[in-house]
C-alpha cells in the first residue's frame, strides 16, 4: 500500500501500514514543514509513488533514512532559505549543489551515533535510489550527478569482534585508558576455543567444534524441556475444562446461578469443630472447583466473543461469577490448585502472573512461548530466517493452509515467505519441528477463530496469543515484534528463558551470546563440521553458494582463527620481551608453568632459525633449554630430545619447599628402601623421586658453584630466597609428619 501523509497545524506525519499491527504507524516528519508547500507536495507525492508495492521495512526506511534527515538538512542549509521559507532549486547548478551537499552532510551530520559505515550503507541503499527516482520522475534535472556512498569493502567485515555470529560468543568490550587491566589466574575462556591459543591447529578446530556442539546441546535440552512443560500444562488445562462442560455452563447461564452452597469446617471458641454452609461465588478461592470455573469462563469468552480484548481483567470482572478484584488480588482468585497442577517448578511459576498462569492452561501463547517456538524451529530448519518465522502465516487469504502433506501423509512440508528473496522457502519438517507446529496449530485455533470472526487482520499468522501483558491490557493477536531478549535477558523481561533456566548462563549462553541469528549461524557451522562442505552449509541455511562462503563459512571460523593467530603473536612478543625475568608468567596469558613451557617448546619447534627475526631470537633464547630441534631434522646425541610433557615444571614457594624438605627427612627415617622404590599405580612416581628432588634443590640452594646447564633450568636467586624462608618451617612440618604411617599396597588388588 502507498504511504500517506497528513498535516495538522505545525505537525506533519507519515502514516505507514504495518501488516503486523492493526493501526498504521505514525512517524513525525515535521522538519519538512520548512519547505514551501508546493515543493513539499511534489516531493511527498513522488515519495509516495516510489513506495507503491514496497514492503513495510522499505516504507519505514524512506521516512527514517530519507525524509526526516532531509528536513534537518533543509534547516541547516541556509542558502536555500528565501523570505522565511525554503525553496527547491530551479536551475541545474542549484540542483547539483543541493544533491552533493546533502550527500556530504548525510554522512557527516552532527548528532548521530551511527558509524560512517552505517551512514554510507543507508545512503547507498535508501538515499541514492530515492534521488534517482526523483530524477526519473522529472523533479531533479537529468544529468545531475548523484552522490556515490560506497566504501571499499573490508575483508571479513560481516563478522567482527563487535558482531560475533556464533552461540556463546560475546561482543568485544572497548576499554578505557584509565581502566586497570589485571591478569586472570584462572584459565582463559573468553573465546570459542577457550585457553588453547598455543595448541596445534587440529586441536584448536576440535575445541571449536566441541564447544559449539556442547552449547548447542545445552540450548536444545533447555528448549525441549520448556516446550514439553508447556504442552503438558495445555493438556492438563483441557482435562480440567472437560470436568465442567459447555452444557454445564449453559445451564448456569440460563438459570443465572453463579453461586454454590459450600460446606466449611470451622472451630468455635472452645476449639470444637462444626460444619457451616455458606453461599460461595463460583470463582472464589474457597470454592473447591473455583479454578475450573475460571478456566471455563475464559474459554467461553474465546469461543463466543468477537472482541480481541475479551480476556482483559476489566472485561472479565463484569461477569456476575467474578468479584470486583478478580485477577488483581490473590484473595479473589483460586490459584493454589492451578499451581499444584502445573509442571513448572516453583521458581519458574513465580515469574508468571495469575492471569498468565491461566492463559498457559488454556493454551494461549505469550511472547516467550513464541520465541522458544521460533528457536526450536530454527534449530531444526536453519533455512527459515528469524524474520520469516516471526511473520510466518499458517493460512493464505482464502484460508488454505501452507502446511502440505507428502508421501501419503507421512511427511509434512511447511513454507514461509522470504520477502528479500522474493520467494517462499520450504522445509520438510523433522519430527521435532512437526510436533512444535502441531501444538501451535491446536493451541492457536480458538484465538484464530475469534480474530476471524472479529475481522482482525492477524488471523492468518502462525504465532498467535497474548500480545501484551501489562496492567489491564491483554490483547489477543500477533505481536509486532518477538524480541531475542526473551531468550537471553534477565533484566528487561520478567519471564524469559534465561530467567527460567540458569543453566544457559552457566554454559556461556547469556545476554549478548544467544539470539535467533546466532542459533541459525551455528547450525551452518556445525553442518560444515559434519560434512566439510560449503555445499552442505548452503543447503542447511537455504542461501546461495556465494552467500554461504562469504557470510557463514569459513568466515565464522576464520574470525576465531584470526583471533588465535593474534593472541599467539602477542604472547610470542611477550615471552621475548620478558625472557629471563621473574614476572614472565605474570604477563602472558598462560595460567600456569606447564602451559607456558608447552607454548615455548612449540614455538621453538615450529619456528626454525632463519624464518624471521622473531624466530632467530626465539632460537637464541630458548632452543638450548628445551632441546627440541627444528621441524624435520633429527636430534643430535644418543638420547632423544624430551617432549614438553616429559619435563618437570616447578613453581617454588617457601611453604611448598618446606613441605618437600620435611617429607625428605621423614621418608629417609621411616620408609624402608624397598618402599621408597615402590611406584604409585596412578602416577608412576615413587617416594625416592621426591627424596632426590628435595636433595637436589637443597644442594642447589646451599652451593654457590652451580653448573651453567642447571643454572639455566633453575631460578637460583628465587630458589635461595625461598629456601631461606623455608628452613624455619621444616621442624614444625616434620613434627606433624611423624604421626603418619605408610602401609604397603598390593598393586594387583588395587588394579
């Protein structure tokens, strides 16, 4: 439908038809009132003509990205002002100046928070086609050069640290100059592959796949559990409705009987019990079937009312079977029986209001239910985009279903409209997706019938339910937007998936790391891991081969891969700059000495002399220490060079050294030579290993004449300092060890 404009006094408004809303959206474009009325009329008529046949998003873009900025520009460009009004040019030169000056102002205008890339993108997609249409329409003279907003495309610009695409990845957070940076002692886990930036390429890709599959499985388990509980509560609600049938309701309605005599057991002043009969309204908490009558009242409204707001608390309170504080005061609504019947855990049920809980048993979907349904369908069929699923319709204008049956009814096929692609996308439903759609069809049927009776335009949508839940406002229909925050947000939305399931945050799926697009992108990456083929990704996501390879594979993996390369390079520079310093472990990303030695050994092995100045420096500083020759060259000497896992790494402290020295003295006195040589069946270590180690460290600390090879392996100054502090602690530790005894174990029995 075309755009419409209306002026009331000093206000100019654009009316945009949104198919997912019942009323047109109103956008203020009053800055254009500075333009002379004749010029403004020609400009708006041309824009309205340009908008014919375009989608709602295109109409919204014309207003937000073209007309409103143009109005602000006309206020800024005083050259166009004549006699208190602004006139469009009437010469070729004037139009050329206006068009180019507007383009320059558009990408550099003050007061906007948009980046240059965003402004140029809007200019190229919105402003330039609009100006070209005005030129074709005759408003702008032919031959006027139109501004070109294109920027050189950056490689990998679609996925960046500020805009990660996979599950569990958080956007990069900018730091301030005055913000202190502290080293985290725990293993780093800030990226997809965790703390292994210095492992081999194969290990890195395996960790990426393992991490993605783990997060995807956690999400799948949570979504399945949520949906199963939702379906079970719906079925229990249907069983409750069968206890009070429509005929029972009709009989009550004909006789206007809205109260029952209920027998209560009460105590007198002496503590004696006796029975008392009182007349009780049907929806009273004291009525044994009060919750059943509330469900029946709501169901009758759905079945026979034509007002989409018939379930508003204000409308329900007008019924003679309810009280004036119905759904507002817990003393005026039977809720205990419903809570006991619900499959929701208490902590989840507390997040729902009384009316939301009744809606749940009636099968009325809230926006969180719709978001979970979208996530489930997207995991099963990643070719269905978030926008297409959110606006999916179950029926066409003639009431014919988009759900098709094939293979003699054994296979269901569902299709959604993708406006950007200009076609419909089809999906042969998996068993899980078929179950989700089956429940959506039966749960939304009463709402669909009500909306159709009321002539409401939303009756054909797939996702129908309670679109708003605020004070005294409960509208039935299709929500204008289904927010991703309903999955990951624990602040703005009281009832969200993340609030119901803390396991998501524990698995790294919290705010900023879980949304509809990330779910879809992750399915594409997992398809690549399964098949190793971009064609498989293309089929899984429903995109062209070019789009799949440019935007999904291998870009998402390349982003993680590039981060690994950068982090390895940064740590390489650090180990070169801090070589031989006591604080080396403090400045690198490795959490312990074992990881640091493994990283250094790998660098020495992978970067032989002559490859680069960095490689030469690494070989000069660390090659002799690790005795690992260059790749592809045999080691010299009789013994094979030890691998990093064969080396012993120590981090000395006075306490650990004192305990080692005390254990050495105690073992020499209380353990027989046979037991000293007996290995542990788990580690292979013997007491003699620790006895010899303590003796070696004690001798190195007490002797100033140490060989060069041993001095390179030990931090002698730190060892002597720690030894001096440890000597005074040895007697006390030795006295504690005297109370211990060592019993020989039979390794065969243990095994």
